């Protein structure tokens, strides 16, 4: 499944690559077994969840 020559990068690394993309459903499977969602949330191989990193619209507004 993973093409890394040594061990696949750990779950908390940014190096894993996508092995199966499903943009129509909003998720991708990484080579380390994690599932990442388009809203930036994650489901890790051990079943734990990383909540989405959302930015509220009020924070995006720039004062003129």
C-alpha cells in the first residue's frame, strides 16, 4: 500500500501521501492509514479524531 522505502511516516507527520482520493465524498486515505477530510478534520488509524481547524468568518474580515 505505501511506497515509502523505509517505514511510512508517523500519523503526526506531514509527509504521508494520499493513496486513495475521494473528492466527491470529501475525504482521502493516507499511506499511514489516516483519513483526512476536506474540512481539515482527521480520523487516525487508532480511531482517535482530530477536530477540523475552522476559521470563523468574523476572523477573516479585514478592517479598512
